[in-house]
């Protein structure tokens, strides 16, 4: 798999995870529950935790993995340039 293909898959997967974590409140409004977590209703605390901390962690992971994929793309481009010359 080339680095460009990895970047496409990475973008699709990370975008899906961002959408899922950012819209967790909507998911809980579709499937309501009356349970509690740490003294708070699950339908309120889980979307806040996943929305704030989940997006924060996904941003860190996306930056780290994105930098590695960019390095692979640069290596592929350099190898193509040396083969042409």
C-alpha cells in the first residue's frame, strides 16, 4: 500500500471517529437511558467526556499519525525523483 493510499484511509477513518465522538450527544438522544455514571446521568456525562476529551485525544493521535504518513510520502517522492534522474 502506498503512502498516498494510507493517507486516504487515515483521513476517512479519523474523520469518521471525529464525527462519532463529536455527535455522541445526538446518539444518546436516539437511544435514551436512565443509568448513571459517577453520579451523573449517562446521557449527559458521556457525551461531554467523549466530546471534549475524545476529540482532544483524537487530535493528538491524528497529528502524530499524520506526521508519520507525511514522512512516508516525502520518502516515496525522494525515491521517485532519484529514480528519474
